[in-house]
C-alpha cells in the first residue's frame, strides 16, 4: 500500500510551481469543456424548440388540407361537361385558345391529315362530355389555324 501511495500521490520530482501550472492548465481545460457543454445544451434546447415548431407547422398544414377537402364540393357530371364545353368552345362562332393549341398539336403529330385531326378532336370532345359534338371543327377551320 505504501508503494502505491508513493507512486501515485506523492511525487518528489514535482515542484510546487509545476503543480500550480498543471492546476491552471486543468482549470482552463475544465472551463473550455464547461463552455462547450453549455453551448451544446443551448443548441439542444434550440433544436428541440425548432422541432416542436415544425411539428406544429406540419399539424397546421394537415389540418388545413383536411379542412379544404371537407369544404370542397363534389363536381357533378353536368358541371364537368359544362366546363369541358367551355374549354373547347367559347361560343358558337369561336373556339378557345386551348382548342386551337390541341388541334394544331394533333395535326403536327405524325403528320396527320386535316380530316383525321377533326375526327380526333370530335372523339376527344365526345369522350369527355359523353355526347357527340354538334357543328364542331371542320377541316376548313383547321386549315386557317395551321
């Protein structure tokens, strides 16, 4: 036991000055570690607050989506058909720009003829509305667009 005490606790070679320096160095290290620990605690608290805030934001977004879904009304077939008709034709004499764009693009795909493009547009209209078009696109109208 005596050997253990003399080797670990009591060291003759160490002077009072070196012990002071060692103590000062250890105190500085301790202070730096304490500052790092304090900074990490603050950062952890900040991240916790940020996570809680983001969780609240997520909950708010989900609640808003649920609210919008519950407030939205179901579209009826009649409303859908009316909307499709308004997209294709502004009135009995003129077509919408979307109709012109669609017909022009169909005409350019695979170098389709004017007649097949007119038939394709009629089939699309009939598919979407469920009724055949009356006085729909003619080849002469398509010719002016192309």
